[in-house]
C-alpha cells in the first residue's frame, strides 16, 4: 500500500496544515506521523512526503523512512532533468515517479533511466489524469523495466486497459520462456 501525501498542497509558511491537527506541524512532527503510519499500516511507498523545494526535509524523510519504505519523488522532480539530477545527487529519494507527458519525447524519457538505475533509484511509471484507452504506457513500463506502475484503481476504462495490457505482456513473455525448444537431429 502506498500513500501520495502531495505535501505541497498542505504546506504553508514553513509548516504543514493537517486537517485534524489543532495547529500546523513542523517537518519533524509530520515525519513522525508518517513513521507511525508506516509502522502501523506497513506502507510500501510514500510519495511527496514533504515540500518539493526543501531538499533538507527530503533528506530527513530518507533518513527516517528510506530503509523501511520507498520515498518517491513526483512533485520533487516534476519531469525536470536538472531537478531529477539534483534529487538523485542529494539522496532526496530512493524512488522517482516518471510521467511520460513530462518529457518532450520518448527518447528524453528513455535517457533518464540509466541515471536512475545507476543510483539504484526505483522507477514508477505513472499515467496522468485524463488518460485515454491507449495502452502504450504499459509497454513503455515493461520496456524500461519500471519497478512499479501507477495507473490508479481499476475502476475506469483507460486504467483497466493498461492493466490488461500488462497481463497480455506477461502472458506473452511467459509463453515465450516456457515454450520448449525441440532438439533437432543431426
């Protein structure tokens, strides 16, 4: 299970405004809450746990939670190659959310993968809101050897189409591997 905090949406004046909290909390309190949730609910991924421009807070999140779960940068990166490189170099996250529409070309998307793989950064290939039934993202995810996909819950046609395509790819690959090759007589 994962949690997309989207912390930019509740960050104000250096604090985090949480609806059920009587007052805004600082980063240490927010991370303590996320730690408690991770311990209790066994979160696998926490996406955008802190404000996107505070790399020190990202480092703190990694130090506290990075061995226990994946700390995924989405807003942190926003498809910007320079921010991606900076986040990787600063150890801000151990996982990156990649959205194909953040890159001008498929080639640009493909070009960032070696940087991430070299640093052992996990890759989440994500769709965007307003997607179509086109399934190319499933093929790209497999081709790039993405560690995860983020297509959303399977309650809409465009999402189901992508999950079905992943199943088709798996079936095809499994059949290719399991098909015995008959020895030829010489």
